[in-house]
C-alpha cells in the first residue's frame, strides 16, 4: 500500500515536470524539467520493482541514472560551446595548459 501511494506521488511530480518541460520559457528550464522527468522515471522503476518484489529493476535504474547524467552534461556542453567535440582554437588550448 505504501509503495502504491509513493508511485502516485511520483506520477504527480512527473506530470508537473512534463508541464514544465512543455511550458518552460528558456532552454535551461526545459533541460532541468527533462532531467527531473528522468529522475522521476528512475524512482518509478525502483518503486515498481519493490512493489512487485523484483529488486533487480534497480540495476536498470542505475544504468538509466548514468545515461541521464551523461545526456544532461552533453546538452550543457553543447549549449556552452556549440559543439560536442574539442575546440580548435590554439590560443584557448594554450591558455588551459
């Protein structure tokens, strides 16, 4: 019963995050909402695994956490530098050394 209530609470948070992702005025608001959606999905996966006595869903959740984090960092790098590759500016590379 307690896991079912927790699933409903996470679903409500997920719905609010979807609304924020659709209505966010800036790209960073949308990115934060998408990251929250990913986190909510991971929590749903874990709660559903415990509700059905299948804790091996946590392994899938951990994998999804890593993908969510790497995806968020990649999008932030793209917003900052305009590309995901290395910079071709020798002055900038020299300044970083």
